[in-house]
């Protein structure tokens, strides 16, 4: 199945999918969350998530916190069988659509050794803005940021300037 005809849906994370998220987290992270940790995380104020499903099967998810001026991604993963088919991109676009003039940034912390994730977020126009030395014990962490671009609307008549009399 190609990336264009995969019948996937991106929707808000539903409670009944939490066990599936915990299972997928085990496949995708070296330090997976238990179901209890996941539920505790999602009970935090302003913490929510989105998921990608094909039929009833969960193939990707993210968990993020909403702050006054930004979203902070806490978890972001795609099932190994479905990688490099733009599933992660679709998940990101779902979050990016929530951005506004006031809440205009998305932040993610990526371990310095995790080149794959750095390249993924870079492909989505995230840029490293800070290095947190020893952010993960002995490992440094790159703080990467995506900023909503504000389109400049130029009136059509802008090119037709007439000199002041
Ligand atoms: C990172 C991750 C979410 C990417 O998901 P994905 O669905 O494969 O990403 P996409 O297919 O949308 O990739 C979009 C672009 O990002 C870049 N990219 C993605 N994965 C990449 C990789 N492993 N190596 C290099 N570039 C990569 C490519 O430019 C890609 O476009 P292309 O396939 O046309 O070349 C997935 O690999 C994953 O779940 N990893 C394990 C969990 C993890 O590390 N999460 C991030 C924690 S900070």
C-alpha cells in the first residue's frame, strides 16, 4: 500500500486506545511507559494526545502538553512497520493545525544520539534552538522548535504605488 492510498485516520487520542499506546510505546522507545505511567501523564493538566489508526489498529500516536504560547511534545511514535510512509508527518500536521498566532510554537526534546528523530523533526522544519547538557543523565538533549509561519498578505495594489503630490 502506498503512502497516498493508505486509509488512515488521525484523531484525538481516545481512552480505549491507551493500552494499545502503551504496547506501541514498548516497541518504539528504549524507556517505555507503563500503562499506569501513561495514564498518569495524560491526567496532567493540559496534557493530551492524538493517534493514527488504520481501521481499528493504532499505528502512531503523540502526547503533548499545551502551554500558553506553545505545545511541548512528550511522546511521538509510529509503528516500525509503517515508518517512512508519511504517517509521522500526518500526525505532526494534525498538531500543527492547532497552532495560532498566540500559541505559535511546538517544542520537542531529542536525545543527542537519536539522529533518526533529529532528521525527522528537521524534515518537518523544526530547528535546534538549544542544547541541554546532561539533559538525560549523561546524554545531552537538543531542544528543537517548530514555529508557525505567519503569511504576509500583500494587497494586489501594493505594486501600484503613486507618488504623493
Ligand atoms: C521518528 C518517527 C516518529 C518518524 O515517523 P515516520 O512515520 O517514519 O516519519 P515520516 O515517514 O513522516 O518521515 C518524514 C521525513 O522525515 C525524515 N525521516 C523520518 N525518519 C527518518 C529516519 N529514520 N532517517 C532519516 N530521515 C528520516 C525523512 O526526510 C522523511 O521523509 P522521506 O521518507 O520522504 O525521506 C519514527 O521513526 C519513530 O516512531 N521512531 C521511534 C520513536 C521516536 O524516536 N520518537 C521521537 C522521540 S523524540
